[in-house]
C-alpha cells in the first residue's frame, strides 16, 4: 500500500496539532499550507486527501477552491472543516 499524502489548509493551531497527532499514528504523510504563496493548485493536485479548514489562510471561499481542484481532477478526496453555528 502506498503512503498517502494529506494536505491541510489551516492556520488554526488547535486544528493543526490535532490532525498532526492523529496522522503520525497512521500511514499518511502530512503537509500544512499556512499561507497563500504555498497554495498553488499544482501543489494541491499532488495530494491524495485535501482538508480545508473554514478559517483557511488563503482568504478564498473553500467551495471555490474545491471547484478549482475539481476542474483539474476528481481523484482527490476533499474534506471541509466548518465551525458549527448554533
């Protein structure tokens, strides 16, 4: 089984720490994108799973980012982390 790559787009340290801990116990390589310069679509297309925190540092709508990725590939699993509103 190949080592799968997960990319997280977040600047929330609690989210980053929680996911990093969980991923260290699994067979996933991990990368966090924390600024806009890092977030080239080409770089995102090299991941197997993309996790987008709604407080993402890219200052772009997470759904727009998903659409851009889907324009290039349907192979990436995309997970959106959103804050629950009461």
